C-alpha cells in the first residue's frame, strides 16, 4: 500500500514540477542563508549544521514538519528543496501537485522513506526536488 502511494505521489510530482510557470524564481534563495523567515534547521532541532545527503538545511518554522527545507552545498549554493511528509498524513487521495521551490529549476525528483529523526520523529517520506543534475548530488554527500 505505501509503495503504491509513493509511486502515485512520485508520478504526480514529476508532472507538476515539469509544468511551465510552476516554479517561483527568487534569486535571494540561491545562496545561503536565505532571507527571513527561513532559519537554520540546526538552530531549531538537534541536527548538525550540514546533513550528509541533504546539505545545510533552512526552513520557515511555520511550515514544519513538512517544509520546504532548502538544502545548500558547502559553498552555500542551493542544490535542493525537500518536503518531509509524515506517513500518517498520506492518504490514497493525497495530491502532491505543485510543490514549490524557492529558486532555480528542478532537474529531477527523489522520493525516499525515512524512519524518523529530530524535527520529524515519525516515519515519513522525503520528496527531494533537486536543482542540480544527479551526478552533482555528491556536493552534499558529506
């Protein structure tokens, strides 16, 4: 059941982020730190300043737990936007169309399961909207 929900969610997302005009272009979010109301996730919950695989994360606290979380590489460049959707909120008719990114364009999307961590303790999925090609994800690998 979860696998089918994730498959449908990923398919819906792939169509929505590719749609013209679906992405906002705010150049202020291309470099860390982004403007208020975003705050470093490490200042809000017990996580490191740089999370391997996601980068240095910033979030508007009002949007927790889902986000979006802005991920930056070691040079402070935006590489991804991540949504963390608790499994308890996922329903068969759930719609993940039109997820927003703060800047740039989406190259590809990853959807993965996470058992929980500080800030989002319950099991959830990460929907990662990558601004960089897959071969450049290593910029936030460690």
